[in-house]
C-alpha cells in the first residue's frame, strides 16, 4: 500500500494552509462588487446559444437533477438566472406538516447549529460574532433573540436556491445592510473573523407561533442578487447604505405559511435562522456537516414554550 510519511503529510498540510491564506487575502483585493455585477449581467443574457451553453455546462459541472425542475432544461428558462432560481415540481420538497415541527428553510449543509451564549454565535472553530454585529447594530432585535437557538446553512452551487419559511410567520421588519462580498464557503468562514456580519446581507424579522425569529440571507462573491416574495429584488441596492422597512406600517401585512416561498439567491450563499429564547430545540441528528433539504424537520417547538 502506498502512503506518505508523516513529514510529507505535514508539509502538504502547510502548503495547503498557505494556499488557502493566499486565496482568502486575494478576495480583499478583488473588485468583488464589479465581479458580482458582471456575473449577474451574464446570468441575465437571453441569447439562446449563450444561456443554453451556460445552463448545460452548469448542469454537467454540478450534476444537477434536472428531473426536479418545473420546466424543461434548458429550453424552459429564458436565462441562466431563471434556471438557477428555478422552482421545483410539486412534491419535490415535502414540508413537515406537524404543528410543532420546524422546517429547514433551505437545501444545503449545516455549518453551525446550537444555542447562543447570550448574543454570541459561532461562525467556525475559534471564531464568533454577535447579534448586534449581524443585525447592523440593532439592539432591540438583538435583545429579543438573545439566548435563542440558531443554525447556519450553506447553499452550495448545486443546491436548490429558494428559501422558505421554517414556521408560520408574519413579517415585522426587513433590513438591508451593505458590506463586503467575500466567499462564504467553509474555508473562508474558518479564517475570516465576523465574515457573516461583514458581508452584504438582508435581514428579515418575523413573529412566529411562539415569538420572534429572524432569517438572515448573507450575500457572497458572485451573488448577483437577493429577492423576496413581497418586495422583489432587494440586493444589490442603491445607494449602498442601510435601509429598514417596517411591516405592516405603510406596507400590506406579509404572512407566510410554513414551507411557503420567502426569497431566493442568484448564486450560492448562506442562510442563518435565529429564534428567540426557549422557542425550539434542534433535532440531535442535525449537526454541523449534515445535509438538509428544504421542508425537512430540523427541530421542534419546545414543550415549555408551547405551554
């Protein structure tokens, strides 16, 4: 059997770590906003030969299950973005129908899951960030959710990219916070402090069956846009400054049933679900590294809070 001696393994690991550091630092120098704008423009190209080539290449590269798609691939989609944010055939993602079940808001990989220590969340090993940082300095919502449960789900390019309500909910506030567009993959998350709290993001605060919870959609490099069911495309936003919109306020009430479409990414990123304290308990089999599918039960409303 062929194997590498320990010294060689150590050298390879050091080389790999050094290469990772170069890639991460390179992101700070790249014009990520311009790159994302270009990717978004390419994704909107409706020239049949170009958009079909993009879709076919993407399907081949990421082994996409086109049988789930609502429309024929590639002919049924006017551009690459429409394919990437595609709806699925009915029944492709059964939604947990138990009254106390908490459904996964998205397909993806769980990178963190647990309960906050006060207002502190874990980003990766040895790296943490806080709710006020994530919420753009909002102390009111930070206090309401302090000590609650949270999970972070990374959406890779091959995942279904629509985000859905994990619980019955009524929208209270939508907040856009400008920021960087660094990659949010595991390699970058393990090295860049406050990555999610520094990237561009859209924060949606809700009232649920047992109190407040929030969904944070984190932008990343090559994310062309983020859209919601009630406001359409929200990111990119001009001017690039924080804005808040209260609901109902001057807007009509926005109510979502569990499993109902909430929003989507144009290209992959991260969703963070945060509940208020004593609202829910995560299922033990859902842990960092678990693959989840939208609608899958990942937690349970707690007996104490339901009483």
